[in-house]
C-alpha cells in the first residue's frame, strides 16, 4: 500500500512524522535531564535544559529531512543541493548550541568563580565570534570553496581593519584586560581620577557602563578605564571606614568631647541602616586650627553609598548633643593686629 502512494504524499507524511518525532524527543529530553538532576544531583540550569532540548529537536528534524532526501529522493535533480543544505543546517545548529553552551558555562561557573557576574557582554561576544568563525570555515568547506585564499585575504583585511579601527580594538582588548585582571566587575562601585563615579553596570566590547547615584548612565571607553587611576569602593570588601572632620573650641574639655562624640557615633551606627553596629567608633585629634581643635571621627558603613545617610544623621545628632552638653563648635575667627606707624 505504501508503494502506491505518490512521492509527494510520502514526503509530506514523513515531514509530519519527523516534526512529531522531534517534538517527542524534545519533551523526553527535558524530562530526562530533570530526572538526572533529581536522582544523580547533576545540576543543570533551566536555560541549559531548554537549550539542549531544542538542540535535540533540531537535530532530529534535520535527520528526518536527510532520510527523506536519501530514500525517497523527491527531487532527484536537487539531491546534491539538498544534501549540502542539510549539512549546512546541521553545522549552523552545532554552532548555535555550542556557543550558547559555552556562554552558559562561563556565566554559571567560571565567571562566578573568578568573581565576575554573568552580565558581561564582552565574554559572550568573544565566544560567539570564535565559534561562528569555525562554523563559517566548515560551511565553506562543504560548499567546496578553498578556505586557504579566504584565510589569507582575511589576514590582510584584518590588518587593514585593525589599522582603521585602532581605537575600537584598543577598547576591546582593554575590556578583556579589565575582566581578566579582576580589578573591577559589574556591581562594583568605582571612582575614576576625573571624579566620574558610579556602579559598574556592564563591560561591553567598547565601553564600560557606569550608573551614577543620580540614576544617570555614564558611558566610559574601556581604554580610558584601563589608563585611569581607579578607586574601587567594593574591594577588597564593601565595608569601609569613613572619616568625618569636626572642630571644637579651645575652651572645651577634650576628654568630655571624646566621650560624647563616641556615644553619638555608636547610637548612629546601631540605629541607622547601613551602619555596622558591632564597630567601635573612635576619634583622633590631629591639629590646632585657627579657631578650633580639629579631630576626625571614624565610623564604619556597609557600602560606599551608605555613608551619605550615616554622615547626615551623625552631623544632626552631634550638633544637637553638643548644644545640650554646652560644647561649642566655633565660627572661624581671625585676630588682626593693626600697628600704628605714626
């Protein structure tokens, strides 16, 4: 009975069977990977499971078209062309799957272990360029195109493009250096020597994106980042000490000033969000000023951004407490002596 069916009908039936079988394989693949995760502790992210299930779907579908072309041969004159298209489709699917798998591997394991979070665009771009270049070479080989002249001309063209895009390539390799050196990473709060500051949002192939505390986006070329003096307020740890300068009059009891100031500092660190309540604040006198004895109060906050609220509350409470205790914060005073020449 099967032999009596027209070739085109057989072809459509087999295409339908291939689609159905491919969807079945996709569904089974998702189930099997979840069983592996459940019973053997193989931890695969949902994104990776979906990727592999779609990969098996594509490969089963490509296999179905190959079998149709090989055994039914619906268009004999185009058999060779169809074989090439099927091979190219298989290679492109491999390129897509392996590039995504490598990106997932970096974002889930390697990048996290070296301290870089997954939103680094430059790593993804580099992986895609390498994998797609390999895929292009394989496709050219299938099409019987000699790749040697292509690679040679690509090298010459690469030199010309490199000279034309010097700044772009400089930014690209500067971005790679920033990632490999692990000096800054997305999520860090940094300040450049030009007083530019903000949270690192992403390191792309050309720029580093900073989010300013005012919620504006600052776009800085990677080459400028790599050549600047950078203060990273997140490393080696986010917690940091802050120094608040204060001055009291020369008639003040310095022992009492120290006691009152430390009491206020402890109160602020315990009650205000962002302070480190376990930290023991202290003061250090450092100079006799023109109208006051000057000292620094040292407090500790959880992040660089938290310092704003801590300083704000400390100044308010210290000013109120000094008024209650009769401790004077003097105005700047200068005594000028006028000599009568006559």
